[in-house]
């Protein structure tokens, strides 16, 4: 699709895969900012973008437009050492002066005050972007402000230090505000306390493999890259704090071992977790690693991933005819949004422009693009910390994530029966999105008791591992129900995924099911016009090995209408159910009915032989264990 502003000609010598170079990134930033500023209030304090308001209201949404675009402008100008050809900083300086003149007042320009998360919390989120933008551009904006405006800005920002954040990555917003105030000589005991509190929480949320939980529960998603790593690493980098940078940067490096595999060959990030409307912000951690030197990737591979993600969305309709980022995935897509999403929410994509902090002569821009990890070889990688299993295939450039650890259920919450498509599914990919809540769930194991189907909420990891070209992950969950009693005492579902090439072995054991219960398993959701092929085949414990196609009329982020393959079988007491699944593209999808032989199920143990190489897999549930041996 056409992009509604001019870009330089593609450079396929320096960037043979994407054609994008640093001037492309600058031109995209300029185009996005020009379009957004057409919707500014006369004083420039609020940018009122078109679309459905968020639950926080129009004024908060207008602040969001200012703050999030300011972040893109700050990366743009700071990366050019203060060169500001479009006079962006003048606009943001005027907006800062107008917005902080009478905070909380119901007029054209005033910003909302920063209050507790359950009262008026969204401005706290935006305060971090304002503070980071001011810190990045301090020599050219902050230091030129009238002292009275500086004082007003500080007074507004300190609202983030004096009110209660949400119990997750939000604690990094006052951390970032405090870091800015410290950097301009306005730090005190209040800023020190905010930073110490955030650091302590961040340490408690670290789960290994470079992954943080987003709060005290088990929420693992793109917030790791665009928040939980970005804020502390960038803070340490800007402060020149070698010890902090070594600590946080080391974790970023470990994170990028897995995150770099979460982008398809077409540039798409995994469609997994919440806030997916931030789109190419998913590449922010990759670029930050290159900027700070804390990355396992070469500069050419880093740019290939970041530019691939940026171009992926620009080429697929993420921009409106005005040049605005629409709320959605490619175009507008309601199911990709949350209640807190508003018209300016997509502009957290601005975090991707952290790449511009690398100057023009940096290797991130001067080295020739190199293949992304998915383009180099088939790969299976387990991440025991978050309980995830990554499966990438070079032939079709597709990455799949098998979810055995991320559920977004907070410790204090009960297991309500509301389905969460962004976390509750068994698998996600760079080619498919989850079906909408009201449709048949893709990649889902459901136990049906008295005709009532269960959903998967809290996920309990049971282990993960990988070997040469294969890997596994396991978990259990308590099936909960929308209608009738919310749970059946003693009922649990145990799940194991084994990945080999493009094939997925899915083994499930249902324990404690009442007599006459049913179990269903679905595969990947794809549309009839898509090149992507979804296959599912029953091996044991199903009424019929061939799945039935179930419609999902609301489609996914990829297709307006989808089909989901589904297997069904009876269960009662303890039963085992085994299936093969596959997601691939083109006419060469492997026939699943011939992919394995010699399937044996003995109590809680499943063994089978893979036709492709004669290797043998053994899955046990007591205790959870997977062995894979080659002849």
C-alpha cells in the first residue's frame, strides 16, 4: 500500500533485504510527526487524533498525542546532535508551556493532573515520555526554557512520584521522571525513593533468560522490550552509569537471544500479548542493544530486524491516508486493542526510533544488512524462565511461539472464566493472530463438562528444554467455565508441546474429568485467501483423526474471516490426547498423517517415531519429561 509521504529511494546495496537506511528512518519520523501535528491545539499542548476515545477521556488522549510524538521527535533531534530542520522542538516547548500553565483545568490546552492509577492514572504513563523527551533534548529545549516554565514542568512531573502506579511496568514511569529531574540538577530524596522502589521491583520481577514478568504474576510479552528493558538501559546509557549499564545491559543481551528470533522473515513481530497496536515498537530493544553495545547481534542483523519491522507495517496499511498510525495491526483492528487504547496509543511505536540515537557513522547504519535469525536456519529455542518455546523455519520465514508460561493473571486475581486471546492460547505466530473472544478459540484445549466449554487462564509451567533442532515446553492449567460453576474440583489439564522442524507434537493429559465429559483441541486460524496453511491431525484420544473446520467470522488481524481446525474426543477420569499441528506456507505443507509412526500410549507416557529421520520422542507426565533420540 502507498505511504502518504515521501521516502528516499530504496538502497538495496547497503540494505539488500529491506532497502531502508537511516534517511528512511528520519523520513518516516518526519512524516508521522507532520501528520500528527495537523491535529494540535493552538498552543500545541494537546494533539487530538481522530478515533474512538480511550477510557481515560479525550483530554488524556490529547496529552498522549503530545507525549508519544515528542518521544519520536526527541530521538530524531538528539540523534542528529540537535539539528532540527522542521523546528520540532519549538512546537514541543510551546506545548509544554501551555499544558503546564494550569494543569487540571477544563480549557483548550491544560494537561490533566497525574493522579493514582485508579483515579486518573494515564497521565503517569505519558509523563515518562515527556521526561525522556526533555532529557534527550535538554541542550536544545530544556536549557532554553524560561525558568518559570521549567518550574511548572517539574511540578507537573512530580505528580508521577507522588501517586500510585499500576502494579507492573508503570513503576518505571516515575523512575524515568526521577532520572530526568536528577539529570538537570533537580533531584532530591523524592526522586531517589522513586528510583530505588522501581529498581527493587524490577529485580523481583526478573525470571531469567533475559525476561521480566510484567508485575508480580506471569505476564511475559513485548513489554519486556519496549518498557522493562528500554527504560533502565536507556537511563544508564544517558547517565553514563557504567555499573548500571553493565547490569541492565547484560540482561538486555540475554533477552535479545530470544527476542531476535521473534521476527518473521517478512519483518512481522510475534502477534502475542497486549498493546499490539504499538507495532514496530517491538524492535526497540533490538536497536537499543545496538546503540549501547549490549547485544548478541551484528549491526547488520540488528538493522535488518528493526527496518524489517518498520517496513512491514508501513507496507501493509498501518498508516491512514493522512499519514496517521491507526489503532490496530495493519489497518484498524478492534480485537487488537484494549480498553486503555485511544487514538494516540499507537504512537508508542515512537520507541522504535531509539535507533536514531546511533549517529549516521555508527555501524548500525553503515554495515551491510545481514540475515535475521529466522533467515539463517531452522531453529528451536526454549526459554524456561518465561515458559516459552520458539520455533522458526527458514523455508517460509515463520516463527511460532508455544506458550507454557505467560498468562497475565495477577497473583491477587481469581481465575475468572473470561477468555484472554492475547495470553490464553497455546501458540502464537508471526503469520497469524488469535481469533476474537466471541469466536471459536484457535490453538486451544477445552474441556467440556455438561456442554460447558472451559478456558485457559492461570498457566503453571512444568519445564522446558531444547536440543539440536528440537525443543519442548510443558505446563498445566485448571479449566474454568463461563456458565454454571466456575470450576470442577480436581480437574486439571496438562500440556506438552514438542517442536521439530515445522511440526508440533501436542500431548495433553486431562485429569479428574467427570464421566461423559468432552475435550476439544484447535489449531491455527487462517483465512481462505491466505497463503498460510493450518493443519491438524489426531494421533490418539480423538473421535476422528481428521479435524473439522470451524468458522471464526470476526477473523484475525491477518484476515477478515478465518477457519480453525478442531479435534474432539471423549474424556473422563484421566485421559491422554495426542495430535500433530503445523503452520506453514505454500503447497509443500507436510502431510501430517504420514509424519509419525509407531504411536504408543501407556498410562502417562507417549512414544512415537518421526518419519523424517527415524528419531524417537518420549513424553512422560509423572514427572514431566521429554526425551528425543536419533537412531
